């Protein structure tokens, strides 16, 4: 994944280095100069938080590329109500205090009315608090913590929350009664705890037995002892929410230890992680709620194509793209650039996303985007990277009670 | 617990322990001999892992590529370490200015981390193991990955090599003498500056070697810096600052204990290194020994 797009990411790399060296990121933000601005009005500024350093830095370049691509295509088509979008990218370092500080600066110094981005619930939650009244800044973000989002608020989600993810995983396991014993392996931070809690809740009343629960340290260099434990337990299925680059470490170490012979692996396997694996876990049952372009055949998924197969399918790029699209469509629907009007227009609306037409639920501002599921297969001539086939798209509306 | 399960956890623990040892070895040597707490050790480890991905990407994921990375990366890192020692650290020894050493190695870590991001980007990289090292052996029903066995053997060899260098060569003799009395050694006509540069470079090379060895285990990310540095400090403090044998024992003990704790209580397993360190420090305190051993004694 890394290294094939060095030219287009040069600015980001320099900004990341500047950030690492502790210098504030003046001049490290705007993609305006790259946009072909058919629009002629004054620019609508959108602050974009990306974890260019720190946890999930590995994927944040793709988030930014997706957001930049959305801005580029929107501006090329005349902008939003005649105004071009201007993206101001800031490094939140995946730290809540840095994220809040950057968001505050974007609002106070750059006078942005719209914010998007970040990849961690911790940053998302802190920024969500900041954009609550009285600042009236609208924020679109793809994080899994359900407490970030409240109906009537100014924060809108572009991916399902951990509650939806866990409930869907439980429904999938329950639909396979031949799996009598289930092991669960999760990350040892809020995402892992929440998705596991939702999974266990969904499994209540099932005759299928959860025989073990492991929370693995995020970013560890060895998961061998956890894998050996699973191999010894031989559960019929292992539900894994080990995520991001930890998935790569987990799968790499699982092969020689014989995990895939001892149990059926089922869990989150984003295209952005299975693609760079030297040996993808062919036969594992995966799912992703990130919009990898090749999964969907929509007008917006095609707009990711210029990013190249690898980035367009990373999922992160699609999510960054969706966050900007949601803001742009909200402005169009509201016929206003005022965040309160845009918030009202998005409330319960249906928006076009990479995945298709998706409904925003009024009670919690969550967008019911589908979850793509399927067995992992090796790269093919048509799709030159590991992917799911056949793919089942799960309608997540059924997990909303409002 | 069946024999197979016992052995599975033992192998996993040994693998983890030796990886921990590799993350700590360079830090430990530099502390033991030079008295420099090298805060760039994690960054060097990360750099070694990233450099390994470059070498393997160019030569191929073959045994040759991996062996080349194993030799070339530590040598290049050691050369960089020598330069950093001459330019940054040399002047601080005479003044015994540990604050300056701390700040300089911290700056060094920022420079390395920034350089890695600049060259490789903030994303991750992966490397494949050569086919010959990617399989596993079955022993009494347990599974021993070939690469875990290789890591264990390398760990033993590296410890033996360091021990041999320190106790079997004139350079080792002089190094140990320098720990005791640098001034006296200098008066006897020994080029202590060169000796110190050599030791620092060797320590940096050792740290980079750890990164090379760890690279095929998982994703190579910038997070490796912190992931390596914190456990390395725990191992060094637990094993006795500067004590290489102690570090090896501490690393292996932490790895094996953590592995068996995983079996019984996976939630508590990540706390194992901290628990072992606290127990060892308390035991030292109760025995009336200094919590941080004397450097001169530790290095011998």
C-alpha cells in the first residue's frame, strides 16, 4: 500500500515530518491549488482532521486522498451552490487534545463552519464535544463509538457504529448453527470493548457457546500466545475484531501456528489490510463497513477510480470521500452554508454515498451504510488484490430501532 | 494442561521473550558501558525494521534477501550511530551531563522518526519471510514456527557474541576497564574516544538488528518506536541496567510468563511485564540492594 503514490503524497509527508518535529503546520493544509475550480464564488472552508502521525497513521493518507478527491470532483462540477470547497488538512496525531486544539484553531482562525475526519473514536468524541453548542460547526466523521453521535446534534456518522457492527456479527454467527463454539478476539481499547459487548448482547439466548474472550494489546509485535491459546481451544469459529495493521501482524503469525486449520476465522478484514498482506487469509470470512470502490458500482464509487486501484479500494479513501460528500450535499439540500441549516437538512435525509443512496437516521445521526461480507479470495485478473467473493451486502437499517 | 498446549505457550513465550531481548540489547549495552540512556533506541529499532523492508523489497523475499538485511542494516545503522556519537554525544561524557545526553538522544529519536516518515511515509510496510523460514515444525503435538526457532537461536548467538566480545577480546577488556576508570585508561594511551564510539555504534547496530528480526513478524509501522522502547526499558530495568545476561533472563522470563498468563487470563497478560518489573524491584529493595545497580558492576 505504501510507496506507490509517493509523488501525490509528498506534501502530506512533509507535513507529517513537520508535525513530528513539533512545528505547527502552517501551509500544510490546503488542497485548493490542486482543485480545478469551475466554481467561482468564495470558497467554503472544510477543516479536515487526519491522524497523519500516531495510531492509524498508516491509513490516514488514504482518508485525506479520498477527501481531496471529493473536493476535486465537486469543484470540477461547479462546486457547491457555485462556491468551491477548500480543504484544510490538519494532523490530529490520533490524540484527543491535539485534535481539539486543531479543530478549535480551524474554527477560530480559519473560520470553518464544517469539520470532517479523524480515525479514532477518542479524537472524534472530543471534537464532537467541541462542536456542540454554541459554536454550531457541523462535523462528519467515520468512527465507531456510538456515544459520539446524538440525534439533533451536529455530528454525523459515515460508518456504522460498533453496536451495529457487533449486532451484525452476532446475527451472522447465529445464522450458522453448525458453529457450536465461538471464541472472540478483540482490541484492548474502546472500539474492541464496544463491538464485543454488542456481539455478546446479540448472542444472548443462543445455544452457541462463547468459549473464550481475548483482548489483545493494540500495536503489539507478537500475538503468538493468544493465537496458540485459540489453537488449543479449537473453537468452531473465532470472531476477530483485531483491526488495522494489527490484522496483518495477527494473520502473519496465525499461519505458521496453524490457526486457520484449527478454527474458522470470521471478522473485520478491511481491503486496506488484506491487500498488503504477503499471504492473505484465503477462506477466512471477512466483512468491512468501509466503502472500498470495487465492492460498489455507483456514480460516486467511480469517482474514486482516479486514485488508483489500491487507494480507491483501501476503504479509508472512500470514507474520507463520503465525509466531504455529506457536507456538500447537506449544503445543497439546505441552500445555505450555515451549519444549523445544513444540520436540519441532513436530519433524516437520504444522501448519495460511495455505497449508494443511504438514509441518515434522525434519532442518532447515523447513516445506515451497508456492511460488505464474504469469504476472502486471492487476487484475480479482474481484481488484482485479495478481496471478498461472493459479496453479500447487509442492509444495516434493521439494526436501527428508531 | 496438555503437553502440546504447554509447549505451544512455551514456544510463543520464548519467541516473545527473544524479540523483547532484541529490542533491549542495544539500549542495555550502551547504558552498561557508556552510561548513556539512549532514548533513540526505539527509533533505531523502527528504522532497522523499515530498512529491512527496503533491502528485502530490492533483493526479494528470499533467504539471501533476509540474510543480507540481517547483515547490511545493522552495519549501516552502526555507521550512523558512530557519526551521531562523534557529533552529538562525545562532548557530554567528560561533563557527565546526563540531562544533555537525555535531550540529545531524544532529539536523535525525533530526527530518525521524522526521517522514516519522510522516506517511507506514515503508512505501514510488510515483508514476507523466505519460504524456508515460513513453515512450522510439529513437536509432541505442539507447533513451533521455524521463524520463532530462528529468533531463539539468533538471540542465544547474539548474547554469546556480546559475552565473547566483552570477555574474550582485548577490545572487550578495554571496554570493561573504561567502565571502571575512563581517565586511567586514557592515561595509559588507549584511545577511549574511539572505544566509546565503537561501543555506541555496536549498540545502535544491535538495536537495528532487533528491528530487522522483528520486521517479518507483522506490520512495520512508525508505532514500532514506542512499541519497542517501553518494553525495552522494562527489560533493562528488570534485568539490571547494563547487565546483558540479566536482560536476556528478564526478557525470556517476561515473555514466557506473559504467554502462560494469556492462557489463564488473557486480559491481564499485557500487564505481565510491569508486574514482573515491580516484583523484581521490590525483591531487590527488600534484599537491601540498590534498585538501579551500579553500572560498573552491572557491565561485568
